[in-house]
């Protein structure tokens, strides 16, 4: 009887762990999407750092946090996380047709 109690307690914890992981992943996706949308083709007071579109290499401008994300991705060997509006629309169309 003690063993079944331990199993009963363990199962919800596994479910909670899975929910926590999914919540963390969703949070990361939400943050990344927000940062991806913060790139602009026009330099502003807040967006002073030049980066390039990861697909066509057009100039884009990002804020300090966006630039940090860009540099971390490049230094880690990941793909450039930014896309210009034209490439972003093409990417979304391809993903939709998928």
C-alpha cells in the first residue's frame, strides 16, 4: 500500500514537470517572437544596432536586447534569428503550405 501511494504522488509530479517544460518552451517562443518582431528597417533612437536579415541580408535595426540575442545566436553557431518583413512573409507562406 505504501508503494502505490508513492506511485500516486510521483505521477502528478511527472505531469507537473511536463507542464512546466511546456510552459517554459511557450514562454521562450513568445519572447523570441516578440524580439523577432522588434527588428525594423529604419534606425530609431531605441534601435541603434545594425543586424542583417537571416535570409536576404537586408539591413535591420534592433534594440540592445535584440542585438544581444543576435550575438548569442551567432556566437553559438545558431541561425540568425531576424528576418525582414518580406522574408518573414515568405517564410510564413512556406510554413503554412508546409
